[in-house]
C-alpha cells in the first residue's frame, strides 16, 4: 500500500467519527492517553485559548521558540487544506507517512476505549491524541497547543500547561459555551492550572473577572496586556508592520511582523510575553532581540488577510464572528488603500451573519453571497436576504457555487475601473471553511 493510499484511508477513518461532532468530556481522551503511556507528559507545553487570534498567536509562539533553537510541536485547528496542518513539527505539517504511522499505533487503543464507552471518541479526540503521540516520538522540546473549543473540558486540557495564554474573548460558539462573555470566559479559564503563568490579552471586564478569579483560586501568576506588556508603537510597512513591544523583560524595538492589522500586533505582544514566560525572562532578563526579530519575521498565518492574487488583489480572511470581523475591517481601513473592494461571503448557519454584514457594509462596494462546502453552511437564499437588508438589493449578487462567486466578484471588481487594477480588490471571508474552499480554487 502506498503512503498516499494509506493516508487517504486514515483520513476517511477520522472523518467517519464525525468531523463536527462535539463532546465535552475528558474521561475518554484521558483513558486513551493512559493506554499510550501519557505522551503529553513527555514535554512542557504552552496552552492557548480565546475567541479570536489563537492560531495566529500559536504560530508566532512557535516561530519565536524555533528562533531560540528549540524543537517545537504545534497543534492547531481547524485546518485549511489537510488534517496534517493541525500537527506541525518545527513549523512544518507532519508528512503523510508519519501521520499514518502514528495513527496505526493509536487506532487499536482508540478502539479499546470505544468498546468501553457508549459513544466513540470524536475526530478531535483522535487528532489530539495523534498530536501528543507525534510530539513525544519526535521528540520536541516544547508543544504549542491550541484548544479546540472552550477550555475546561476541551480534549487538549489534559496537558495542564505551565504557561496558559488567553487571547481576546468575545461571543462565539454560544450553543456550547453559554450566551454571555462571562460564561464563555469561565469555560476558557479552565486551562489555568495550579502554579501556571497566565498571559492574558486585554479583555472586557466581564471576561477579565473569571480569569482573575481562576488565577487566585489555583495560585496562578497572571501577566496582563496593558499592565505588564503590550504594543507601544506600530507603523504600517510594506508587507506588514513594524512594532515596538513592551515585554515582560523590557522593550523590544524594530520588530517586523509580516501580518496586517492592530489585532496581529496585539497577538504578537501576547506571543512574545508567552515565550518570555516560558524561557524565564522577566524584570532582570530580556530575550535576545535579534532572535525575537528573526522569529517574528518568519511568522506566517494562512487565511488571515492572506494575499493570494494580484491585479486585482484577492485577500482571504477567516473572520467568522463579529469580534474577528471588526479586527479585519479595521485592518482593511488602516493598511489597504482600495479604490474598489468587492466581497465574497459564505458563513455557517450558526453564526451571526447579520453582525458580519453590518461590519462589512462600510468597506465593501458590493457583495457576492454564496455557500461553502460545510454541511452546516447557511443557505444562500437566507444569507442573500440578510445581505440585501444591510447592503441594499443593488449591491448584492448571488452565486450558488463558490467558483462562480469568485468569478463574479473579480468581474465586478474589474468593471468600471479605468487604467490600472492596483487599487482594486476582492475579499473572500466569513468562515475558515470559506477560506479553505477559496484557497483550493485559487491556488490551482
């Protein structure tokens, strides 16, 4: 059997567990990891939760740690093109051969756990176990682990990390985490364990309170953006921005970050503080500035205002809730000078589509609504109705399929524009699934 065929069979077996099935219980993943010899205990971890910015921050932390010579494992979700993206070693997705090989070792033990339970392990349980086993086998010096959903009862919360990172918290996944920011923060604060160092991005008061209460309850140390660390200055630069960051160990100047937006600058400050905490920097010790610059300069974050075409410029952005879309819109206004910008929007049915549309309306000249490949995608007619209420009927087009939507948006962007197309753009957004679909089409 070829590696390609074997990997395809592994993917199919994972998908059969239900890609979107959610179960909040740690007992089964703990049983599986016990059978595997507790691979998550073989290395220290940095654990990340929050509503927006987790993956970008995780990628920055990973890049910084590698700049200091450490071997890293990184576990993030969801993926854009292949499940292998979820499990990275030294910044690169694991190979098909390695992924399939680890699955062969884990699958028989997963079946044992399934046989003892009323419900089988989830897709996310399995990929989490695969990640931890991969990192132990590599071996890595440190794992950077992003929660899947929430925190306290997320499958990743078996690691009990020494450094816990909490990015900005907003309303999302309310059907599982609660319909207030305080409820959501309570879930997410569950990744804070006794003795941990907590790096917390600036939060609304109702999110900050549960975090601080959890820190006091378990004896964790907290460093807060705006008090112990933060962005001092930022300037737009070609291909990104230049930052001055107040870290836990001092001021870090002239940091080039090849990502756009104030939200990515905030993520950078959080990432730097997390790495400082992990490496033991503080009031009397600052990290080497050249290594910090190298780590940030090497950072990428696919699907976050990612440019995939020129003339017209085509940007992909995975913003899928109002909190994330507000950051995207601010970055568009501050860092891009489009004379004409057309949007392509496809969202999942459980998202606040009206909230996304209201944020996009001031920055888009027109909009093409469509659907993505998720079985949970909002029907096109329903999204179109909401879009017409916000944009007006004359500014909204409807395409049932993503390829047609992108083609219509590009044609609309190029119409009635004299001369160069340098100031013309298309923004494809609304969901990570939307970005993944568009990426597959545009990168062919």
